[in-house]
């Protein structure tokens, strides 16, 4: 290996030797040498290297949930949180600014580089079984594909690097057409799915499975079908396969007790005490006891019991989003009115699980009703705050997992693809209605046209998947972002520019072969 690979490997090996396992991933043992040649002379170390790839994936999330604040559900209030997403939503982001946006780009390549090194050495001699070696390689491919999926839908054309490269070569790479990157991702995920089992290796919940690879591949095909680059029939077939395999492995929509409490059913999916539930197809794991926690519960919502380094509450929820939820009894929707708290009654239970409503939401642990104005002054620009992901008791970094893919999402994707390919069939209705039945609200109206059913799916995705980082991609790919976002005071979406984040200017400055996305200063 050249000197550059050795150099980056030294830091990588030190990281692996000193890191704690997250979520009981692997029983790591100290490495006896920092030399990559010696390290990969033992095939047993391949699993240690794989942990390094998973560790890199942690760096990509959960900040990506903040993408929801680019959409029409909420707004980021703090310009001092380190997030560039606020400026991007306002149309004022500078590609030279440091922070989350360049980090998403750079950390994706951290994952890719670690996976590339591992896959280069996948045939290292040693005593591990062929099945174990195949699984390690498949998981590395899955994680590399995840990083490239992240890059291509956020930044468009990006350098496609599939082997470790020297620092001099890294400073000369050019951007690869997005279609080639997407095809690479699809091929990688297919191979990973072929080589993975529906049961995670060693029954270790951290590790990727066949259904995770199939589900991620189906999502990519859906995204491509939305933009006309792949067929709806192909996306529909892939989603049907992902559903079948996931169900065979026990995937189901989570319910609590007799299932009659729709709010409790929905909340249980995201409860840190229930994070390994059967709805989760793949999640990025976090563990605060090994310094691998995050502040998701603080950033989205407001703390209630005592100071926790600042009661952030970075997100204000738009009243239009609150009004968009259906009535739980199927009656026509009526506008909410804070002077009449009864106007919030009988709504889709997901509203109460995801939004704090002043004077209506009672906080048992603090023994008061949520009132952001009374308790926190004018911190928020709207009366509503995010309840989903928030904890009323946790302090400091927590171990809430980033849910990358869950079964409800697959059902809604299938309903969308089936409708686009074959119209609003019984299968399409069954898929979307299963999601609604979980929270005990009426089925979608029968006899809808294709256009009407499409709108129903779009609304259902907005409510079921809110604050999970999906809404931004949905609006852009449905070509609704221009109309929807420019109707919101303060937000600005420029067609031909804001569909993509800018390539970090610091990377262009180091590598003159890189170009900037359209609409941004070069």
C-alpha cells in the first residue's frame, strides 16, 4: 500500500483500538500493530475494520433529521446551532460556510474510504469462514452504498471512488454523472442483498440484513422513478420484494397492548426503550455510555425538568402543518384555534405524538401544560414545538437510534409506486390503509382517481414520516418545493439551484478539478 493509505490507516487503527463498542456490536481486542499489512494478515481483524465503517456512518446522522426544517413542517429558529440548514432554507447559504452541510459531504467519504480499504483486503488470509467473510463484505458494500445514496441525492454529481486512493489522486478526482453513481448504488445493494441473511449476523441488531439492503435499493428506485429516470414498474417490483422479505423476517407495524390507543402505537416506534422493534428495518445505533450519544431530544423539542446545557428547542412547527392532520372520525377538517382548545380534539393521533400544543399538551413528568410563550418567552416563532424525538426526562446525550428505514415507509412507498404503475388498485389501498389503521383513523376514501390517490399518499407520508428527514426529498422529487416553500414567509426556493446542496467550497479550493452545482458562486 502507498504511504497515504498507510497514513490514514494508522489513525483508523488507533480509533478502532481505543473505541468502545456501541450497542454491544463487537468485542474489540487491542491491535498488536498499526501496520496495515500486519493488521490484514489476520482475517479475524476484518470484523474490527467493519466496526470502523459502522462508526463512520454514525457521523452522518442524526443531524440529517434537520432536513425537515428545509420543508413545510417546521423552521429552524437558531442561527447559532452550527447548522447551515437554516441559511439554506432562507436562500442565503454560502458554500464557503463550515458546518453541517460540508460535514455531510466529508463524512460520507469517510465511510466510503473505510469501506474501500476493507473491501480491498476482504480476502486477507486467516481462519474465518467463507460465510463470515461474505457477510462482512456485503455489509461494507451496504454501508458504502448508503454513503453514496446520501451524497447523490444531496449533492448530485459526486466523485465515484471505489478503491483507496492516494492523497495526490484525491486532489484530482472529478465529479461522476449522478446516473452512474445511482447505478453503482443499485448494483452494490443488490449484491449486498444477495449475500446477506434476513437475520443479522450473530443476531447482532447493529448489523445490516437482506431486508435492509432490499429496502434501501427499492427507495433509490422510487426516487429515480419520481424523476423519470427509472420506471415505476421497476420501483413497484423492488418494493414488493422488499415487503415480502421483510414480512418473512417478522417485520410488522408496531402496536401496544390491544392496539386501541393510536397515539401510543405510534409513539412506541420511536421510544428509546423499544428501539429494536419489528418495524425497524435498519437504524444507525447510538450509545451515550460509550460517548456515542447525541442531542436529538434537545435539538428538536424543549426540555422540561431542568437545565441541560440550554433548552434548545431549535424547531418551531408551522400551524399549517398542525391543520393538515385529518380528523380521527373522518369528519371534514376544521381550523385549529388556540383560544378554543376543543378545536384540537379528535385529530389524527400522530398530531399529539409529534407536536407540542400550548395549553393542550399535558406534560405529566413536569406536571404542567406545554406553553412555550409562558415558559420560554419568545424562543419560538410559532406557538408549536416538536414533540417527536423529545424526552421529558433525559439529560445530556442520549442513545436514541437514527431510524433510516422502517416498514411503514416501505408500505407508503409501495402504495405510491403501485398507483403510478397500475392506478389506485386494491393493493395500493391496502398498503396505505394499513398505516392508517395502526393509529385507528378511517381508511382512505374509496374510488379515488390516480391523481387523488397520489395526493392522499403525499399527505400520508407527510404525517407518518414527519421529522424523520424525508419531507425535503419528497417535495423536491415531486416538484412541489417551488410552489410549497415559496408560499411560506421567510423561506426561499430557487428552481435550478435549491434542489441540491452546494459542493463545499473548501473542497473545490483544494481540488480544481471539482465544479460547483448550478446557481452557486464558483
